[in-house]
C-alpha cells in the first residue's frame, strides 16, 4: 500500500489519511494495522484524564512542549464527546494547544467519542497503535472530560495522569472507586488558585501510605489489576503559567522507569494484548450475530418486547438459540 | 464503517470576534458533522497544519477584520504546499461583494456574508463534498 509506505517514511498527510481510515473502521485501515502491527509496542502511551474544565488540554499542550525537548517526535490524540442527538461533535482541544503549531515534530489528532462511553472513542486504541507503528516514541491520549467511572484509558496507556482542578470535593471524593484509582500520577492544576492547597491536602490524606494503584485488568468485567510498589505522586501545576511542568515530566519518566524495572511494563503489554484480542473477539462476534440473526427477526423481537409479551433478556436469548444448535 | 464529515473552522487574523465562527461550528455539529474548532488568531501555517493533521473534508474561515485579501491567498498557498489544494475552502464574515469574485478566482469555493442561514452552509458542505 503506497499510503502506508509514505506514512512510514514520515509523510504527515499520508498518516492523517490512514488515521481517518482506521478511525472509520474502513477495510484499508484494518489492512494497514494488520501490516504494521509488528512495528507497534514501542511507544510510551500517556493517558491524561480528568473532569471537564480541569485544564487537561492546556496541560497536554504544555506537557507536549516540555516532553519534546527529550524526544524527536510526539503525537497527541485528543478525544471530545460526540452529540448523542446529531452524532456531530465540536472538537476544541486544539484551541488550547496553539503554541505547538510551529513544531513539525508534533502531530495532533482530534477524535470524537462517537457514542463510546468509556472516555475515549472505540477506535482510539487503533489510532494509538498506528501512531506507535509509524514511530512516535511518546503518545499523549487526552480523554473526554471524564466522570468517575470512565476508566478505559487505563487499558491503552502505560501511565495515567489524572488532572484535578481545585475545589474538587473533600477527601471522600478522593477515596471513591473508579477514576481516582487508575491514576499513576495526580496533578492538581490551576494551583495558583487559593483553594488548591485544600484540594492537595484532601488528596494527600486520601492517598497517605497507599502504594497501590489499580490498573489494567485483563477483562472489562474483572477487577483491574493492582500494581503495587508505586506511590502515586500528587503534583501541582499552573499550566498556563508554565509552573510545575518539569516536575510532571520527571514523574512521568520515573513512572516509566518503575514500570520497566519492576517488570510491570511487560505485564501491562501482556494485559493490553489480551484486552485487544478480547475487544476484537467481541466486535467480530457481534457482527456475526447481527448477520445471522437478520434484521427481520431482530425487529420482531423488539416488537415483542414493546408489546410486553417478552422480557428483553428472553427475547435476546431466543434470537441466539438457533445459532447455538450444533 | 462509520464515516463523518470533518470540518475545520478557523479564525485567521487579528480581530477578536469569534461569535460567527462559533455559531457556524455549532450548526455543523448539530448537522452531524465533526467540527475541529481552532479558535482565534490563526496564522496561515496553523490553519493548513490543522487541516492536514485532522484530514478534514472542508475548511471554513471566518474573517471580519477586512484582511481577507491578504490572508486567504496565503492560506490557500499553505494548503497547496501540503498537497491539500483539492480541499474545498469557504469563507464567512464581512466580505465586500466586490471581493467575492476575486476570492473565488483564487480558489475559494464559496463566500457567505452576514445573516446567512446556517442551513445554507450545511447544504453547501453536503453538495460540495458529495455526501
């Protein structure tokens, strides 16, 4: 494939087009990924997550500039939500990354979540794989403004940075399960605000003596694996003022070194691989079932549920029954 | 396979009035498009780089400063240099009627003045890229 060779040779336009194919699930995209897959597994994937307005995009922009002093190229994948009504999206993350425009070593791609609920898009994993394959050594993945349970970025990132804004709530919020648990590094952004100290204190007392962070379960329905031996640092930044960025880069570097020296890097790769095979198994299976069941029988089942003749679980089971006969 | 129309809405030049650009961005979002909104004070290089990296189907420029005859040729040139000469470009804002033929001559696909119904822009995009 000509485009593929061009992308590998550093042609940014070819890469952009390939990314669209991958994002759209086009056959050409699948083919490209299949060909390039042996080249993947090199990049350090850093997830940046946190609630809307915490300053993720601004921080990502500043962090990218700081990281670029250490790596020749860097990619950013920024996810914003799609409208549940129109399916459209307003992708505004580039707006906060203006000063990266002059740097040819940085490639930014915006993605709409396209209805996927986990904080990233369905195809974010594949987009990251492609960027990895063409040789970006560091890839920053910025999630949508994430709520407490949107933890999927942990399944593609090696290092997860959770960005909090001052005034996030008390210690109990910090103790809740979910998003707080997947953080390898916590950043209190907008630290120039007076409430920042209180937020840092609440986080520190919640994390005091805790040397575990939940991460990277092999399956969606299993508890995430607990990585022991890494103390989640709580940092303060004021991204707009360029404060605290060096410390953040150091923490990210330290986390990577920790992953490698503790053998966790390999483990995470194994878990990621497993998650990827499972994701595709589910996708293929769903497609297969859809084809075999057919629209007509599916519509009939919906009608039956609508008329309250059957409950949805039974209706679905009955659709599958003929497929399961040997 | 899920295909979405991707549109770059950019505001080159130095004026700070981005309301029009935001209204258009929102209308396109509501029409099911994925709008990459890059905000104020974009240089021609920034616009072209964003169009390239985001692989957009169409570029919309909002210019109210009167600098369109200086900015648009440079943006079109930066796009061409990146192999994006075929990407349709539309311009909105305060554009005197006399300048419209000149802009189209340069390669601008369409010009929308103040008061344009957003639905007109939606239809234009669908027609232009044939989707």
